[in-house]
């Protein structure tokens, strides 16, 4: 009853073309964003550091992969490596030019990832589906090899790992061991909110329609005058940009240091599972998928003990694997549009409630 | 909808000419040495029994197939093959025998996708959406709405086309082609699988598009009644060869054509 567009007449096409034409949706978004920001007041390091920061970072990576796989229909198994390109670029940039604002380098490292993404996206003109996935897999292994075998990338550290240096922003420490969870959370949140807004703008406009057209029926898209290669490469570029920024944040604003294994094929699958469960071709789905995959083990780990049920770390891991596996099978077979679609259905029901139609 | 622009060819002159085109797939000769032309402003029907090569001919015209021999002259430019992108740029739009809509997108988005070539704001403006990108979006939304009104599909504009019944899908596909404001519209069996009422509606739309907007139309259709009513000239293909070409009445009384349709042995 309360959620419906009744009485909200769209007087022009600009407001109808808006991303959230319904007022309740817009209010909801504002409330959620404000609530997210107010979490810093909770003074809860565990909440921010172990849950919110990684959740947001993986959401950004999931959005990146979703732009490519969900919106453009190009399956990629190289997400982990593209995240790695972002992380290593950021590390090189900030150690070569320590004076430049670290936030700028985090964003710029996205461009490096975009560039690499475009190069490995080139075969996508000729090959599709399974074979393209294999090509991105090659990218994954090649880049991983670079992260291990090119010591210049990690500044010849004996640990063979990125060691995040301390950097300040307006006198506040934002990276390195002395940066507080609150500061890092605020930066991650702001970047993810802004980049989600941008992704939403892109997919709702001309470029988003070109991507989806290529995904749904590439021959018809070509006949609309959409050139396949530039369109696919743009998807690779934007997608890898998102993954690159996510990778840089993962190391600089969460881990504080990382070896090449962080960017392994496992990470690629991890993000892929998020968008399958959350919903292919949905930004909301990227959030839901990341939340589910990321929060599930944490909930399993900490909720049962509250009720006096002891669980082993190993058990948690097993249950997580089984649940995630079952969910993937479920969504692939029953609802390819994932949690996001279930949410839409619920909303539709709410709109007409209490009437069945 | 605006009348098509950008063409210096006057009504009645040759808009597209196909000369001595041959196309084969391995051993299958889909088209053998076929020549015909389409004049600006007319409805040109292409008919023939199943497997005659009609769809293949459209695929040659908009560049999906490369003919082994022959040439295509479009708007005065002669080439041995078209490229899909060039064809779209040049003002050729197309619907498919088996609907080829973007199934995951709404009817409105499908039609908006038809306007891609006419929209120019790049990634930079799209990222911010508000401002120039939105101005452009609204301007083209108005065009899309005109097409939606014209085809009477207001009620389904926000529905994913994959969920629409077949007849409506065909209509949305026509809308998407119209959104390109083409000079030449290729329709591959637009009425196949429709009931009588839907066929009548679709015939009306085809005629209206031709008369009000002056769009030249090449129409493949099996329903002879529709062909006779709509078309100005008819070309008949059989086993990849042209067996007749002329006004509907001439073609109807042509002995070879009657034999081809009745399946007389060659
Ligand atoms: N891509 C292809 N590969 C191989 N053979 C093809 C291909 N496309 C068409 N053909 C063959 O070319 C011949 C002509 O086919 P086409 O689809 O043009 O016929 P049509 O006149 O459109 O028939 P219909 O009325 O059934 O649609 C057929 O024998 C068909 O099998
Ligand atoms: Mg055909």
C-alpha cells in the first residue's frame, strides 16, 4: 500500500527516464546511504574492518564483473588478475610518486587495469562464450605469473609482497597500519557510492543499451549500427577499471599488504559467484551477492555461539562451501537473475498489495 | 517520426540495385545470378517457395552474407559486398524472420536502441547522465514515443520483450527498425504466424510507413493476398533463381510462377 507510484504522475520524459522514477525508491536510497555513513559512529572496529570494508570492496569488483558478464554477456575469469593490476599499479605509483594524493593513485590504477583489460578483451571479437572464458583464464594466469616473477612490481621486497606505506590525506592517516578503520571505511564507502552511481548512469543510457543489445542478439545489434568490437572493448575497459580500483582498495584500505596469491583464480571465481547469486545484469544484485557470499561465513561463525551452539572454523567453512554451491546451482537453474530478481518480484507484490494483481 | 533524410535520390528512381548476385554455401546454391532493383518510395515484394533464397537475399543486401559474385548499388554507390555497419549507416533497417529482439530489454529500450546511431554523447557524459546526456536521452525518447504511439504499444513499453506474445514482439521489432528512420526497410515475413486481425494491423502499419514517411520497403511474405494488396512490384525467386519480376497482376498470371508454387517438376 505504501509502496506505489499512485499520485506520482510523471510530467515529462526526463523524470520518467530517471533511474529511480518512484519516490519511495529515492527516499530508500538516501536513507541507506546515510545509514551506511553513520556506521562510523558505532565505534565498532570489527563491524567496519571485518565486514563493511571488504563487503563494499567486493561489491565494487562484482559491479565491475557484472558490467562485463551481466550487461554485455562476456564471461570473464580474469577478475582476480585485473584487481591485481589495480593493486600493483597503485603500489608502483605511490612509491614512485609518494607526494601525490593516494586517492588519486587508487583511481588512476583503475586506468591501468582498464588498459590491460582492453588488451585481453581483443580476442572477444572473434571468440565468444566458453572460448572467451578460456582466453580470460589465460590472462589470469599470465598476469599472476607477472605478479610473482617480476620483482620490480613489488619493489624487490624480500617478502615478495606489497607492503602498503603510510599515506595521509589532509593530515589524516589513510593507509598503512596506523590508519583507523573509520577513516578507511569512509573512503571506501565514498568511492563505492560514487562509482555505483556512475555505473548506474552508464547502464541506463545509450552505452548500457548498446552493451545489452550485444549481449542479447549481437547480429541485430550490428544492424542497428552498433560496432561489436568497440562496444565490447569499452565494456572490458569500464569493467576492468572497476576491478582495478577494487583491487587497489583491497590492498591499500583493507589488507594493508598482499602477495600475488590474493589475486589468484579463486578470487575470480569468488566474484563470479557473487554476481551469479546476486543477479546477472543488476547493480543491486552485485550488492546482494557480495553481501551474501561475504557475510554468510561471518554470520555462521558468530551467530550460533550466541545461542550456545559451538561451531568449528572448519565446519563454518564446509557449511559455507555447501550453501554457496547449492545457491549457485539453484540460481543458475531456477532464477538466473538472482536475488535481485527475487527482490523485484517482492516489490511488485508490495505495489499491488493487498490485491493479488 | 521524421521523413527519412540524407538521400539525394528522388522518388521513383533506383535506390538499390542488385546485379548478377550469386551466393552459395558449400554445395548449396542459395542465390544464382539474380538481378533486380528497388525504387525509392515503393513496396517491393520478394516472394518464392520455402528455401528459394529470399532471406539470403536480404542478408546479402545488409551485409551478413558475402556473395561470391555480383555487385550491389545502394544510393549510387556500387560495391561487391555490404558491411552490416555500413548498411545501418546508409539507412537500411531490417526485421527478421525469427524475431531478433533484445530479449532482456524492455520494449522501450529496444526502440531506443534503434536510435543508437543518432545519439552521440560518449562515455564521459553518460557517466554523469544529468546534463547533455539527459537532454539527448529525452529528445530521443520523444521520437521513441512517437513510434510507440504509431504502433499502439503504449501499454507494453516497460515490459521485457521476452515475455511478450509473438505478435507484439513482431510489432516491437518493427518499431525498433523504424526508430532508425531508415531509407530502406527490409521486412522478412512480418506477418508470419499471426492471426487475421494481427495481419491486418501489420499490413496497415506497413502501408502507413510507406505512405506517410515515404520509406522504401522490401517485403518478404508468403501470404499472397497481403502481397497483392501491399506491393507495387514483385520479384519471384525459386531455387535461388529469379523466375519473374513485375506488377502483382503480371506475376500472378505468370505460368512459371504458378508452376513453381504448385511444385511442378523442373
Ligand atoms: N547460413 C547458411 N548456411 C547454409 N545454408 C544456408 C544458410 N542460409 C541459407 N542456406 C540455404 O540457402 C537456401 C535458401 O535459404 P533462405 O533462408 O534464403 O530461403 P527463404 O527463401 O528465406 O526460405 P523461407 O521461406 O523458408 O524462409 C536454403 O537451401 C538454405 O538451406
Ligand atoms: Mg526466409
